[in-house]
């Protein structure tokens, strides 16, 4: 049984794990960024500009109908890896999900540009005393620097994703559920091996 409440709880756990990881890497990131020279900063900004251009070309340049179709195809591909082939009704539900997000790509890319601009501005002043705090905010507390439009779009996107998963699992076949459990078990083993490796290094 997959419920919206259960997925909300798993999402909170995932966000917490991501925040804890970001917190752990922040001191190293601050040290690395403070050591950049002007040429390296220039190269970083060029990489940001290239990244933004590529995302705009791929996700914003196509007409909206094509954006929706491409989003549906990407989601179907991800789901196929975990569930196997989708039934016609499941595929239809994916298409409905993609359509409901509308112009979400616009808010997503605009927010990406906004975050990159703030990161670049912080790095330009990397010798200032508040630099560690600015980087921590950008890496650990990312939502606090999101644009208002993206914050609203993200909440809708998250809710739509939960609804999609609940419906797909309600329509799932025994074979799909068996494949999903096998995939999850494989991921669990991968993480267990990583933890063992980490413990061995610490020992």
C-alpha cells in the first residue's frame, strides 16, 4: 500500500538526509571556493552560463506541447526501470501528470539561473567574513533562496508526483510490484556495501 501520507514522510526523510549531507560538505566547499583564483572563478561562471544555455535549449525552447510530451517520456523511462512496462492506463496517468505541470520548466530554469547568480555573487566576495554563511545558505538551505514562483511551482510538482505514484501503484500488477521490490532490495544492498566500506576505512 502506497499512500500520500506515507510518501510525504519518506520525502521529509530524504530532504533531511540531503540537508545533512550538504551540511557535512559545506566546510570543504567553503575552503575550496575561498582558494579559487580569478581565472578559476571566471571558468566557473562560464560553466554556469553553458549549463543554463543547455537547459534552456532542451527544456524551454520546444513548444509547450512538446515540453509536456518530453516530460512524459522521461518519466515513463524512469518508471520502466523500476516497474517494467507500463499498462495503457498507467501510461495515460503519466501523460495526465505531465500535462498538469504545464509550464513548470519555466519556473525551474528561472530558479536555476537565480541560484547560480547568487552563488556567483557570493564567490566574487569569497574573502568576506560572511562567506561561509552565504555558502551554507545556498547549499544547505536552498529553499530559502528560491524564487517565489518556483517555491509555489515546486509545492505543486511535489504533490503531483505523490499523487502519480499513489495511482500507479494502485494500478500495478503483481509482476510490477515484484520487480520494484527487487530493485529496492538491490539499492539497499548497494547502500549497505557503501556503509561497510566507510566503516572499514574508518577502522
